C-alpha cells in the first residue's frame, strides 16, 4: 500500500467519525431527542396512579386471536394464543414532534409509567412470550402500558351432549383485579369503534372451526353488592369438525349394531351363536371405555352417544339371553314332549308372516296316518266277522270265544280248540305292532318339532330386534 493510499484511508475514517460525532451531538439519530421526550413524559405522567387527564378515565384493550392451540374437554380447559394490548389516552403524553426531530413515538422500559391492573380473570396459567416494553404515541397521547403475545390456559364448561356434532362456547374475561369503576373504567375504544376481536392472522385448528366474528362484550361484575368492576368478555364459539369421529368412532358402532341382528340368523348347529353375541357385547363395552377417555366425567351434560351405547349394550345382553333360550329349546327333543297347542301353532299359516313354511302335519302329528289305517283295519275285521255269522259260522265264533276265554283263564286248550282258534281272526298282535310303530315314529319326530319351534322363535326375536333397533336409531338421530 502506498503512502497516498494510507493518507486517503485515514482521511475517510476521520470524516466518518466526525459525521457520527456531529450526528450524536445534534441528535439527528434521535438519541438526544428521545432522552428529552422521556424526561418530559416522566415529569407529566404519573407512575403509580392513573393520569388526571386520562381521556374519559377509561382503559382500553385490543385483542388479536392468533390460535386455539388446545381444547381439552375432559379436563375442562382451553388454551389460546392472543396478542394483548392494554392502553389509555392522556393529554400529558402528547408532544410537538417537530420540536424533537420529528420523533412521534418512543418505547420505554416496563413500569416506567402507570399500568392498570387488568388481568385475564378466567386464566389458569399465562405464559408471556414476547415484549414487555411500554409504548407512547406523542401524536394521539396513547400510552400502551402492556403489549405481549400471551398463551392463556383458561377454564371452560363444555357441553358434550351432542358429541361429536357439538358446538362449544367458552368465555374469556378480562378486567381489573382491585380497582373498581370509581378508580377507572374499562371499556371499548371509540376511536376504533370495534366490538369484535381481530382475526386477521388467526390460524385454523385441525379439530375445531372458529365461528366468526368473535364478539367482545363489556359488562360489569360486583363484589358482594357494594363494589362494581368493569370487565370485557370474549366469546369464543367453536364448531367441532366431526368427520374424524364419525368415521373412526361412530361408523364402527353403527356397523356393530347392524351386525347384532345376525345373532338370530346364526344356526344353532354351528355352535357360534352365543360366542357371536358376546363378542359384539364386548365390542360395545370397549366403546364405552373410549367415550370415557374422550369426554369429561360429568352427569350434567351426558353425551347422547353414550345413551346409544348403553341401549346397544342392554339390547345385546337381552339378545344373549334369548339366544340361550333358543339353544335350550333346540335341544329339548327327547327330554320333553310337545303339547298339541304348540303343534297347532307351528302348523298354522301364521308362520308364513315370519317368512317360514308351516310344519307338515305328518311331522307335527306323527302316526296320524297309521292310526287311521288301524281304525280302517278294525272296521274291516269287524265286517268280516259279521259276514261269517251270516254264513252260519257264528257257532264257530262262539266256540272260538270260549277257547279264547279258556286261554285267558290259563286253561290248556285241547287240540280241537286249537284248530278252532285258527279260524277266529285274532288282531291283538297286529294292533300292538301298529301302536309300537306310532310311538316310535312320534319319538323320532319330537326332536324335529322342537328344532322347528326354535327356528320360529329365532325369527320372532329377529323381527323384534330389528324393530327395537330402528326405534333406538330414530330416537338417537332425533336427539342429535
């Protein structure tokens, strides 16, 4: 580097330092003017009490809702991220900005000037995430004594009766903690003429849809009737996005409820009738556990869907009992005989209403045809006896009767008597064989009759189940 270049570099450095010094001395960068403004404000604005010239003696609030970060119905807590902006107007906070290097606003450390005791009344926990400095606007006399991005967790009473098609309204109140309206009032800013929260930068929640606009309501609250405080209530109205719960939770339960009707269509011979019913019953009980994990344990706003699950559990319990009755009736053959009244029921045309064919008469009344043949056989034998009498064989018949009587008296018949007995038609053995055949046929069909009776009961219980299910669904949909 040459000597000329070194001199040039030193000259440039001196010029730059000189300009910086001149700027600081003249206050063109605002340091001196800001110090002067701060001193002026300290002399005119109080630190521990409201300014005497505070406009309308009123403190204002500006709320900007950024996000609903969490909604916990079970714990009754909502978490929201807000931009809170507390301020008031004072004539003592104004200055002629042309006299102070055109500086119209300054930022000062926190607690430099008076701050109102405004708090979030419903808050459980508050996390202040940014910026605790105070701000003063010399053109309007605005003093923003608090400005921060805050995450507020506050309590809320949730009405989950219509879950998952429910709407929730949570109120977040702001107001003074110890200063009543005689010290200062807490109300809206007439300069903005705005009664809703700012939602320009609101980020939508995945589960909840915000019902806009977000009203800001200014009311009063009292302390034992002799101290009155102003407060602002922000109504947060949320609508649940129900698609997730409708597909993941409600649809499986509706399908299970539809499958429960199949209990009365499962054949008894499969051996799965009771196990199928108990499986569906346990599935509904598991759904009860899921509801208890999602919703608050409250009896005030009991969810309608829990009533539906309770009705389904009760119905499946009754279905299990009825299925057990059907199985017992199905296996009743051989242990009990069916009465004539039940046999007439299963052979009547009323079974056509149930979609079944009536039981065949020869199945319901086994041996009827054989009995008719027996009666016809007796009539034919009596007719032959009469015809033999007409041909002069009556004496042989009387002789045969005597032989028969002697046989009953256990008197050994003579050879003549035995030859005569062959001429007399003895049907006792034949009648006994017919009776034995009727009894055997009746016992073999008894198992079929009870199985058919169980089928009829299954069908009756199925229709009753379908009717009750439609009734429960209609009541449930109407209540929602």
